[in-house]
C-alpha cells in the first residue's frame, strides 16, 4: 500500500492523463486513420480547439463525476450508487461534448430510479472505461473488493457482460501500473495481469495475441491492422480495451508516444487516448507528465487546479 503522498501522485497523474489524452484525441474523434493524419499531420500532438486550450469530453467528465460520488459515498456501495445516479441524472443538462449514446440513455433512466427501475443500458460501449480507472486507484490494494466495485459501477450505465469484462481489465492494469515502479515494469507480466482479470473468451483471446507483438516490439498500428481495425478503432469495449492496453504496454512510461500512437489509430480517439493517458499517468505520476499540456488544460471550473485538489482529497479516501 502506498503512502498518502504517493497515492496522490498516482491518482493525480491518472486524472490529468485522462483529461489530457481526452483533449488531444477529441478533434480527431470519428475520423478514419488516414483522414486524421491528412488533416492534422504527424507532428507533435497539441490541443486543437479554443486557441490551443485543452477541451475535454464525457470521458473526463464522468471520471470526475465518479470521483465526486466516491468521496460522497465514504466507501459505502449503496451510497455511491445513489450519489452517482443523482449526479448522472443532471449530467443531461450540462450539454456534454460528444457524449456516448448509452451513457445519455442511462442518465435519462436515472430519473426513473425512484420507481425501482434499473438504470443501466444493455451496451458493450466504452463509456464506463475511464470510470474504471479512477475506481481502481481509489480502491488501491483491496483485491477482490476492487473487482466487485468496478462491476457494480459499470452496470450503473452499461449492463452488457463485455462492458464489465473490459472495465475489469483496464482497472487491473491501472492498479498494476500504480504499484509497479517504472524501472521494474515488465510488459509481459502486466499482460498476464490483464488476462487474469478477463473472464470472457471474446476479450481474453485477443489479449493473448498481444504477447507476440510485444515481444517483437511492433507498433500499435500493426496490431490494429492484425485485428482488422486499421481504418479506425470503434467505441466498442473490445477494440478499445485491446488497443489501449497495447499502446500503454508498448510505451508504458512515455506519455507523448503512447498517446500519439492511440490518437493516430483513428475512430474513437478521445476515449482510447484518455484511457492510455490515464494508464501512463497512473504509472509515472503527475510530475512526469508534459508540463505545457498540463498548464493549457481547460475545462473551467474543472481545470488542472481543480483536478489537483480532487486528487488530494481522494488520496485520503475513504478515511479522510
């Protein structure tokens, strides 16, 4: 178990990494790989919206919403569910940027929660992925409790078994990355952690195929081409989980290279880049992230300073 200071460093790194990756990938969302490269080039990634200011989408918003609900819950599952649903119901009226359809449907159903109706949607989308990352670091070192919490949190919006399985894999990777020092990191061992967290063959078999690519040090675009995702990575949880995991395992401590490889894949670039950025940030900590990208991160009032204060509070959770 990390000290409170180290917990803050990794939680802060994860939250900033998600927000930065999300903002870098948002301008290319839904563009195919070739069109994105033609429009934005292959140069260093930079913020493309609002005069070079980082603008985030629902991946960051829902991660921060989950963090707020965690703090309010004081580690009680029923309290977390009630608080999260209440905040999610009002999320509809915040005019979210490029929000996932399943998440918005689940938000609308939250208004019927008082009637005893379930709020989740039978979707295998990746809308709950960034929430799984923050759950992993908040539940740091709790083992089986983390798995149960991630499952219950995911089902609040996405009830499909594949959505839960993908979130379990990403949560396990975030937890492993935060507890393993960069100098001692072994991509093959991290892949074993991801595979052990998966229980469905649809995802587990594809994760197993990544080992050969890691050993050969192949690029993420080569992996995407192998699976038939060379034009774009869709918003489904399987391609998102597989490609986000590989981008991080291939460049575990290099934030720019990992996020650039994720954004260059095309398709649901904001979600994939947000996950990759969060995994790198959780692994290396906030101080190792590019300073200029952190400073130009927008999203008032939920900018970089607000995220740092939230990370400080979460580092003491659930006892502080």
